[in-house]
């Protein structure tokens, strides 16, 4: 979810290699460069979009968002140096279990989902590297997939536009055996969530192993991450409202995108949406209402669902709305089978 | 045809003063125009029973009636506009009752193939990149540059009464990715769409499709670059059939499209040994077109910068896909589009392009070649090549060529044409990467900024 109310001030960016931050002391097997082109990894390998097109990378380890900010930083060279060393220490702290601080991860409030951004995307769901994301469940030695007869464990919950990861952190103890994946377009925010999860794992051994985050454009690449019917829950909490009519096609809920969400959800799976913008609330509800593959979940069922309470309370954006005494608009729908008339 | 050329020149005159007003950024704009004003490759399509053959180059549709051995003039819709910009897609559909043409002028025209009247002109919101006709001939689907697929109903009975309120309806969308091809599956249960984000989406084509096609059957994921072409094949004894796809990653892949499972991959570019320098790095050239006979026995591939075609052989049972034969033509012949006539087992190829910066003539030259003598068993090509027909052996002979090529002798232009055509497909389909300053310049000239 895009942090609409957050200040859009641009602080000097901090550049670092994702791999070093995320995988500080991994065994050598885990830190080997991934075998397949385009495999999801936090290592600073050249991303596949560029490889495919043969375009040399300008700033190793940076994504387009941070390179867009480079110009801003050039005006303030002194502070950049000071702040990046600051960021380094922040990284070191999170490894030892201290939570990362949001002020070091300030990013733009909005990101254009229509732009052709360049970051690694798994070629297909089979290419998604579970070992890297869920090392507790996929021990690096055991070949990555779960052992023996049981079918391999897959991600079941997806938080689309996870923002600073509040919902993932809230859900993790409720469903300790369910793998959850946050998807966020802004790379700095993703970076923050990565650090947050690592810090939580370090300070609570054995917990928060079931949540992870990827930097991706879920509106474009959702089928690259999830197979048909793989998910049981999808979350769209406080998405960017895109008020202008011209920009409505950037909204994360639309009749066309719901086709893809219906594809990724199993029959009976639930899609949760919430917003504090009435216009957007109406829009999301009417899209879901009009879509033949979704049906409303009755109110009494919602009251029993422990997840529903988290929608407005767990996320940073939700807390902000509550603090300001704002109203929220919720739409929860179930994936149903198509009835042929 | 005279009408359409007039419109082209009109458009050019209008565009010229607009370009002059931009003073400072002129250089950059100019550069951009040259890159964006990509050449539009010529297209060829053939009636399913080889009754007629059509070539599209620029905004022109050139037609030849093979049955009557005569040229055909199209009778345009008097109420609607004519094609005025590059045609990007033409399609006869499996029944051959209609021909659909569409392109950069945001028009979809549907022609009735017995009288060659334009029975419908549909105005799209965006440029149209692909068009397909359903097997029953009941629906025409087209895809625009936003990645939205629209559907038009063609019910003949009530066409007259409800012509007005029958607008195209959006039925599905690839999120902001240009759709490169659109095709119905042979049993019409599915509609397949490929985009330049390496995806092929197989969508269930519902019984009441005008309400939208929301159920996705599968995604065929495996290509690492844009998908330029795909075709269905249904070998005897197979329930659903298979899907072949060609891509900018220089591979052809075989799919079980019901499950989205990748069955086989053939790295055509590497196999043929076509390493080339593509601007920044060595790489294999993209597969630009692909023709498959309905039983899958003939698989012909066009690769950019190969002066000829590649024939593949596919073992459907053991899931293999390999290069059977490379058939080369004369040095300067690079087919931009090909089509296989199933009934006569001939492969029709065309080379040509519009928007050529180097050519000053108003004539848009194209060159047609026809190949025949394909073997039933593709592994048996040794010492038995398909034959490239001489100009006078082509059905319709010189008459056809002069009609479809624009002139009977285009050899003069061939070198220039070949040079332009060589990189056309890649330039058209790659995602463009702009330098930072260029991006800033583009932002400055954005429409919403200008209005302020």
C-alpha cells in the first residue's frame, strides 16, 4: 500500500548491496550466485530485464527508484556520506535483533505501476527461490523443497503492496505454519521490511520465519510468483487511491486485474480490501461485486474471522487513520466458481 | 488505394509544423522520432482455402484473388474512415468469411471476403496491435496498446438493425503490456494472447463473451523476452492440441496450453549459429514469425537477420523440438511475415516495410516469395529441400506479383529494404531504455504538462 499521507520529502539515499544486508552470515551454498537467470534473489546479480536486453547496469545494486534519487543526492554530497554510514550502522543493528528505523528508509509516497521498471522477476512460480525467503522451512541443505512425500510448501497468503509490513508481522504469529509473502513496488520500503523481518527473526528465534517480502510490480508479474489456485488469502490494504480519472487504471483493484487475482486464488480463497478513501472504497466494492468470480463474504462470517480485525489495526497506514479518527471502507470477497448460465 | 495514400500525405503535412515549433529540444525529438518512428513490417495473410492472398504494407491493403486470377479492389465503408496509418495486423480467421485489418490509425476494419465490402469499421481508443476472428466468424477480437482485448460481435442477422449500439467491449486485459498476438484455440474454447512481457495468457472464451472473459485457464511462462508469435497445432489423436511460441529470446517453445506446462524448448538462434551484435551486446536474434500446419507436421520459423527460414521438427509424444532444416534464400531476402496455406502446402513470405527513412519514393516496395514441396515427415528433409518457386511459378504469376509487390521488379530497392527490415521486429517489440536526460526531456513534453 502506498503511503499516501506520508511526507514525500526526499532524503539522501543510502546505497547498499541487498545481498550483504539481507544475508550477512549465510553458508556458502546459500550465497552462491543463483543458477538460473531471473531467479529471485537478494544477491546483487544483474537483473534479468537488463540481461535479456543486454543493457549494462549503471549502479550495481541499485534499482530504478534509487537511481532516480541520485540527482537529488548530488546536491548534498556531505550529508550523503554521513547518512550512508549511519545506515550501515542501522543495518548492523537489525542483524543483532534491533528493529530498523523507518526514518532511514524514507521513500516516495507513490510509485508509478505503469512504468517499465527493471528488477529480477522469477521466470515462473517454479523459479521462485523459497530457500532464500524461508530458510527455516527450506533448509539450504535439503535441496530447497520440503522433504519426502508431502507436497512442497507454498506461499498461501499474499499482501499486495505490503508497505512497511505491519500486516505480515501481525499475521505471522496467527498462522505460524503458513507462508506469507509481501509484495511492494518501492524498493526502499521493501528494504525496510526485509530488515524488519530479519530483526524480528533474530530477536525471536523460531518466529517470523513464515513471512518474507519481494520488490516487484504485482500488477504485472503476479503469475510469475503464484501458480493457479495457490493462494488462500490476498490482502489489498490502503492502496494508492489514484484520484484522477485518468489514473484509475493504475488502481490495484480493477475488473481486469481481478481476473489475475481470481487465477491466483483457490476457490474459496478470500480477498481483503480496505481503504480510508470513500471513492476508492466504492470503486473496489463495485469491481468485486461486478466480477463473476467473486462473491461477498457475509457480515457474520467476517466477525468471526480473526484476520478482519487486523485489517484496520495492524498496518501503519491503518493506525494512522485510526489516530486521526478517520473512517475506513472494507470489502471482503470470496473466490467462487463460475456459474455458466 | 488512391484515397489512402492521400490521407497519409495529409497526416504528414500536419505533423510537420508541429515538429518545427519545438525549438530547443528539436534534436532530441528528432532522434526520438527516428527511433520511435519504427518501420512497420509488411504483413501477409492467406485465405484458409487459398482463395485470395492479402499483403498489408503501411496503410495499404493489396489483394489478389487466386481463384479468379485477378486483382481485387476493396470497397470501403462510405460512412467510416479509411486506414490512414500503418496496418499492424491482418487476419482471415479460420472460416475465411471475413478479413480483419487494424493498426496504428486506431481503426479495425472488417471486410466481407466474397464481395470485398467493408462491413464494419470499429474505432478503438488506442492503437491496435493484434486482431483475430473466431472460428464461427461470430466475433472479432482486437488488442490495443494498453493491453486490453476488445470484442465485437458480428451477428449477420441483426447486423443492420443494431449496428449503431454494437460497440466493442473490453473482455480482458494484460496490465499495460502491448499484446503482440491474439488467436482463438482450434476448438474456440480459449482465446490466447501474448505480450511483450514474456507472457502468454490462455483465457477461457465463455459462451457469452461480450460479458467479459474472466476465467484464466493458464499462463505459459518461460520466455525471457517478448513473445513475438505463437500458433496452435492439433496433431491427430490429441485431445486439445499444443501451442508453439517464438520470442525475442531466440527460442521456440512447445506448451501444453491447458496447464501452461512448458514441454520443449528449441534455442533456434543458437542452433542456427546466428550470433549477432544487437547494439550493446552479442546475442541471438529474435524469432519474428512462426507458421505451423494444423497437424503440426510443418513448423516454419523466421528469424530476424536470417535470409531464409528454419524448419523445425517436433515429436509430440516424446516432447522434442529440434531444428530439421535451414532453408536459405537469396542474400537480401529477410521475410517480415509468412503464412502457410494448409490446403496447398505452400509457405508464402513477404519482405517489406513502411515508414522507411531512406526511401524517397511514395511506392512501398514489398517482395513476395513462395516455397512449396514440404515433406510430411519433417525429419526426412535430407537431400530433399522445399523448393522456392520462381516468380512465374507462383500461383497468379507476374500478375499477382505486380499487384501485391507494388511493381513486378523490386530488386532495385531490395538492399535498402533489407537493411531496414533487419532490425524492425526487435525495435518494435523491445522495451525502450532511455538515458536520463532523454527521460527528463520526455517528461517536459508530456501532454498533461503542456496543457498547463
